[in-house]
C-alpha cells in the first residue's frame, strides 16, 4: 500500500461517505479512508447496510468496495490521518445551540475544531499534507484552522496546506452530482504551496468531466454560503407568489414555466412548496446573516433574513389554512404524505413537515405519517427538535410506507413531500379507505392533477398555488 496516494475523510455522514465512495469508485489507484467518531455509523458502512437512502448509491459502493477494494471505513482517526496525503474535513457544522451570542445562527465549530486538533496533533514536517475544509464553514475558517495548527505545531505551513473545497451535492441526486459536478471549487493560498495543492487535487479528478474554479480561499468559503443563499432565495421567491396565485386564479406552476424558460433564470429549482428544509439552507443563511451582522452590514443581513422569514411564513400560512377546515380536531385524523425534507432521500433533518405535525398535534388532531423511505427514528429526532416530547403524547402514528394504515378512516391527505409515487398513486382506492363522510385533500407540493382528484369524492381539493 505504501506509495499509493491516500485521502481520508474525517466524518462518514452524507458528505464524507458519498464523496469518498465516488472518489474510490472512479479512481481505482487511489486509496480512500473514511473515518468517524460514531462507531455505529462505521459499523453500518462495514456491514454494507446503508445508513441512509440515496438513489444509485449501491452501484458505486459495490465498485469501490468489491471491485476496486480501495476504500475502508474506520473509527481509527489518527491512523487514518497518519496514512493520508490529503485530508477532507467533512464533519457537521450545525447552528450553535448553547452560547447566548449567536444562538441558533452562528455556526457551531466544535466538531470542526476537534477534527482540526486531531489533525494538528499528527502534523509532520517530513510529510507535507493537504488539509481540505469540505464542511460548509464561515468565511475566514482557513485562518481559524491555521490558529489551531499553530497552537500545536512550530511551523504549521511545513506540515499542511489549508485548502477550501466546498461540497455542492444535493441529497436525492448526490451520486449524479458527484459523478458530473457542475464545477469543482478549489480555494487555496496564492503561494507556491497553494499552487501545488491545486495541481494535486486536480489530479484526483482526472476521471471526472468537470471544470475547476480555482480561487483564493476566502472566495471559496464564502461562495458556498452564497450559493445556498441563492438557491434558497429561489424557493422563497416562488413561494411568495403562491398565495397570490390562489387568490387571483393564476397557477404557480405556470409562473415557474414562464420565468424559468428565461435563460437568465433557468428552469430548475423553481417549485412552490410548504418550505425548503434540509440540514443546510436554513443554517447556511443563518450563518451568512450572522457574519454580515457581526461586521455591521445590517441592511445586507436584513435582505437575506427575508428569505428565512418567507420560508417560515409559508409554513404558518398553510398550517393555519388546514386547521381552519376542521371543527373538531380531537375527532379528526389527518394523514401526512411524506416526512423526508424532499423526494428521493430518507433525510428528515429540518423537514418542514415536522412543523406541521407538531402544530397539528398541538391543536389536538390525530396525525398519521407516511413516507416511502424516512424512518421513525429520524421522525422522532425532528419532532424532539420542535420541542415535542415523544414520551408525553401519543397522538400520532408513524406508518412508514404502509398506505392502508396511513389512510384508514382518515379525514385528509396532506402531501408534504414531492415523492413521485404521490403523483401516480391510486387516490380512488385511497378515498375508499378514508372517512366516509368527510375527507379533504391538500397538495402542499403542487404535484397532483387536480382535475382527476376532483372527481374522487373529496369535499375539498387544495393545490398549493393552484
Ligand atoms: P452528517 O451529520 O451526516 O455527518 C457528519 C459526521 O461527522 C457525523 O457522522 C459525525 O459523527 C462526524 N464527526 C463529527 N465530529 C467528528 C470528529 N471530530 N471526528 C470524526 N468524525 C466526526 O453531516 P453532513 O450532512 O455530511 O454534512 C457535513 C458538512 O457538509 C456540513 O458542514 C454541511 O453543511 C456540509 N454539506 C452538507 C450537504 C448535505 O447535503 N448533507 C451538502 C453540502 C455540504
């Protein structure tokens, strides 16, 4: 194994594992080590049990693990770093929970700093390594890393070149995104070490058809925050039109078509929804807003806060609309279709549906949750994040992928996630199993054929943005 270029990912979550698996599958001569402090997670990778659902992952995993045999998963982090020429830090960087300043907004760098400390302790001037920040981090983090390294090492620059390489994968299409990235952004120092690091990293991508954007480190760090802010802004913008469409008889899908066919705008990522969710958008905008505020750029901070404000408003508006339709919550069963934060993933982190389930249970409704892939554990974690104690109240049932259990005697279907199967499923059949007297239909993703559903005997069919 000596002499083979070796990379390791610190963090075996979505980003660390998926980027590593794709690198190992595409570059047979590379050695790839994925490490994590979470023993259960490492066990599940080693037992070939995927810790989450991601389309097309199995094929790439099989190539890496069984054909190339160039990847390993381990909890031995120092050993992994020791053996590596390049280290990707892929740990979680959630919003701060505990300190008063920056609460819920500033990125919590605890895990990131811990990883850096471990890496610092392995510094060796005889083996110069590339240290890559792949986690999404506040702009300026390269200086933070340098400080941490300096506390442990006399000459950190002899041991490590610090590089920023943000990850742009989207869950649900992660494998395609990683195989055919729109771009690979590499932020390095402008000195000789930086240039060398850029060339080495480019070498890792020889089998990928992509273009490289080589910039200074701060641009790369900030570019990722801005990218997510811009993507989220598109969703808030289209969402801000949904109620107006409902009021004046326009259709929000038509608006997406009209605006999205302008090449300057582009058609993707313009669907109305109950909100954007997922572990990234909200926290990354919070982080951006926090950075702007701390630098006294209040107007700019307010501008981006509005993206979050609209996101929250849409959820509240739609929840209230549903609640108003029912006089006796305690006698009412509501079925939520989809708890993953979007289609084609089992990820429920920051799912907008957690807000709905919580709000409905609080009002006394009995809630059932259906999802083709999300699991009950993820559901519980999200509900607890909403301040909900699972032990206290039992006024819900998590039905997994069991349609019959989810809709039996129910008074409403609420589509919360845009899974394809919620477009094609047999709603005539569902209606027959639902409450005989009163059943309503709320499509919060604007995906159904309203004409067709209208004929099935629902008292009301609501489609977001018409
Ligand atoms: P995750 O929570 O799935 O995985 C992070 C992993 O890091 C966890 O398994 C955790 O146990 C591990 N970890 C924490 N501290 C560690 C340490 N000191 N040593 C070793 N392992 C440690 O998080 P995810 O979703 O992979 O995100 C990671 C980063 O990538 C975040 O900064 C996120 O913002 C960013 N990102 C996430 C994307 C996504 O779609 N999930 C897309 C692009 C960027």
